[in-house]
C-alpha cells in the first residue's frame, strides 16, 4: 500500500472510532421528572430533571453537553445514603451541584464547578442525591443549604 492509502485507511479508522464513541455516548438515555425546590422563605422553583439512576448513567452524567435549558438539571440517585464525590471530567458546562439528603434537604452546594476539571467535589457528608443545575442558577434563585428538594423519586423515600 502506498503512503496515501495508509493515511486514508488511518483516517477512516479514526472516523469510525469517533462515530462509534459518539453513538455510545448518545445511546445512554435518561428518564425525566419534575422537581421542585422550596426555599426557607417559601419560594418554589420548578425544574425538569433527567434521572441518572444506573452506574452507566451516573458515570456519563452531563458529560459532553454544550448547553442545558435554565430550568433543567440532572438528578443523580445513588440508591443509598453515603458520602459522594463528583468531578467535571469531559463536562463543558459550569454546574452547581446540590447535595441532597434522603428527605430532600439540601446539605451542601458546590457553586460553579469548573468545566473539565478533575478536582474532586466532595459531598461533605452522607447524601442520597446530587442535583446538577447550570452554574450560578442556585445563587440566582436564592437556593441555599437547608432548602428542600421534592420530586416523585425523592418523595418516595421513607
């Protein structure tokens, strides 16, 4: 094979690999549900959240997402209450991470997580859920530690 043929073959293999990778990323789908956050002052904020329920979904999270509507987010359900660590690998959106106890109480907020960072973001204690919102959204809406998140998934926990 000539040099041109090898370059073309290498380019074709690389293109197929990228296509396969993008399809595997796109294949992970997420159910959605409504989620409310009630502040201590009584204000209620409505969101539509994608549910990250499986290990595969939690691993993918919001990776590779270029945008997200301001009233949307992703709710990670860990299936148990435990310390949680998150990061921003392959995530181009700055995010607010709201760490939520089993009863829906927000116990910690990490504001404006840095895109693509591999720094560990710690829950600072055991939590059952993490809600990711667009970076700055929690502050803009006055959402604070002690406020309450409510949804079918969170309310189903006893």
